[in-house]
């Protein structure tokens, strides 16, 4: 009997050690849950006034600016102006100097900065601003330029917006555009529908590129202005935009028009992906404690869910592990995020049970 007690005690000691490892692993992942801003290059004169601390502060400010431009819509970019460096530092988990060198009496370095996701979201929320999930999106873009005075279409290689679209890109842009090839069939489709371009859906062209999301840009130009009609499909949501720009010449105005349009499209994408930090949905989840692979898979999944504000292990036993999750969304949205995984979620007495399919 004494031997059985020792065996039982040994089992629970082993069990405790394993879950201490899991708890440590979980906590470490939460602490590492950050927004990483990479490749911030700083160049400063290397002279008697050189200060490494000041250089690092400049890197932090530049990284914070890029983070703001990535997470927020353009009307909230002002939040980047005149932010106290102490506030920026309070949002940073860690940083690293990837490369540094001295060339021609200049100090040149590249920085990677990791911002604490929860602290950043709290900071924005205190300023009545919601961030967006910084999710990249690859999509098809078809730009069509119409000269309304001549009732003429400039197609692809003749279209300066097509030729220059990829030139004016920013590092913080989330949208990655795929432009059409020079296809005679496509050109004929566009020409044949010159009188109903605003209503035509271009399905024959769009389907060739095998992308679910797209932007159709129709630019109506005259000698004084340019009117732009944009039809957007993002994640099965359809958006219609109408914009007007003063327009005198290609050389003077094309960069401004393209940058403004890209800014509008980035804003539209970000608004779809807003993180509403005012919603803090508590979720209790149970997993079989013997299924270590499932537990690791589950933690990897929630670690990469942008709407998960926080999570931790509330309790564990030889039968189950209980997780508490704070989620910035609805229960249905949470379940949707598991649809693509080989994981089943069952609701039982307000506790969600996780099983493998």
C-alpha cells in the first residue's frame, strides 16, 4: 500500500512538473504577444555630440509612427504627433539592433522593435481609438482610364495609372495588388462595355486571376478634374467609393491621385478589421489534460488570433485544463476562427470543450 502511495505521489509530481512547463510556456507566449516593427533604419552623424541613447529614442519614435500607420485609419494618424518618448517606451517589450556600422563619419543602424500588443490597444482605447488587425491582403486590381472628352479608354500599357500603380507604395501598406496582364480578350471586353462601365461587373476578367478579393477602379478624366468610381470586394463585403480630384497633367498629379486612392483602400480594409477593445468577452475553455498535442495546437491557435486580448490557465487536474480567454469579439466570431482548424468546440454549461475532429 505504501508503494502505491509513492507511485501515486510520483505521478502527481510528474503531472505537476509537466503543467508548470505548460504554464510557463503559456505565460511566455502571452508576454511575447507583440506587434513587431522591423528594419527601422537610423542614420546620424558620428561626432562629439553623438549619443547612442538619442539614436535609440529616434528609432523608437520612427517605429511607433510606422505602427500607428499600420494599425489605424488615416484620420487617426495625428496620434503619432508629439507623443512623449516615455509613453512610447512604456509600450515596448523589447528591441534589437540588427546591424550597425560606421561609414563616412556616420552611424547607421537597423532596429527591430517589439510593442506589447495589449499595452498598445489599451493606449489607443484610452484615446477613443480602435486599432485594426494588421492583416495583409492580396487582391486583384483593374484600373480603367476614360477620357470623357473623347469617349476614349486608355488600356493597361496606355494607362499611366496602370503603369505607375506599384511605384507609390509604403512599407506600412497592407494591400498587395495584382494587376492584369496585357490580354486582348480582356481589352475587348472593356472596349465593348465602354457605355456601361459603371455597372459592368468584369467577372470574366476577375475570375482569371483566382483571387477572391478585387478592386475595380474607373477613372473618368477631363481637362480639369478626374472622377474616380471604385468597386471593392473584401471578404465578401462590397464597398462603393466615389471620389473627385483636381487634375491638370499626368506628371503633376498622378502620384497624388494614386496615393490618395491607396489611402482610401487601406482605410476601407482596416475598417473591416477593427479590434473593438471595448468588447471583452470572457470565455472558459476545457481541454483533456492528457492530450498534449491538442493543447499545444490550441495555444498556438489562440496565440495567433488578433482578437484574443489575453489568456491564461485558470486550473488543471489529471482530467482537464481550464483556460480563461478575454476576447475582443462575439462568440460566433470566435467559433469562426476555429472553423479552418481540425478542432471541435462544444458548449456545455457555459464551458467550451475543445476536442480534435
